[in-house]
């Protein structure tokens, strides 16, 4: 299942309240993803990260935490092959490169939009990053400067968002 996160660069806090969102959220004052795809890029910066999770995690944030229930999996419908792999063989297939794009379910778009705007408003340099990390997505992570939150939603609505991508935004 995918990890979905928003980073507010150089922010010292967002003051988020779980009761204001349908999606589960965890706000942390250290830019550290729950997964490793963008670890090196994030550790070069400071700020706050918001981990976005399934609505049923709102009251249980200690176990597995992912955001598959807020994704419209029918947008790019793909049958996922779950590989059997050998932990001792680093060249073994781990299942990457099976799914490339996604969209949010309509009922969660307003929460994501609100989180992006709060993150942007609280970044002293007006920079936010939206990132995903998904085992079955593209093998290599990419960074894309998309400029504004409006451009982000235009990309989302017209073509979908690319998995395993960090989208940088600087305005609305």
C-alpha cells in the first residue's frame, strides 16, 4: 500500500487537528518519510512532514500506516503481481514497475487540498513537497516541480499523479 506525505519546508509546525480531517494524519517536526525512497532528499532540508493515512487509522496510528483506501484504484486499473523474493538476493524482483499513476477518491480531495494549503502557508519559504512511495510503482523515484497547488490539481484531474514522485510546489 502507498505511503503519501506532505512536507512543509522550513516550517516549525502546522498545528493540525485530526478532528478537522476525514483522512488520518500524523504531523512530525522532522522530515523523515515512513519509507525510504526520498530519504536522502528530505534529510537535506528542515521542516514538518504530514503522513496521510486511511480514515480508519485516525484513532490507531501505532501499527501499519498507509493510504490505500483514499486512492481511486480504478483510475489505472492494474492486476498486481505479488512476487516471491529472496531477502538475501538484492537483484530479486520486489514487484516494482507495475502501476504508474493514481488519483484520489473524490471525497478525500478536499482534505489533501486543505493540507497542501496549510503546509504552504506555514512554510516561510513557501515551498511544499507532496510525495508517494509505493512498492508496485516505478522502481526509481522522480522529482517534479509543478509550481502551484492549482497546477497539482490540474495534473491530478487531467492525467493523474505519478506514483513514487515528489512534487514540489511554491504557490496556489
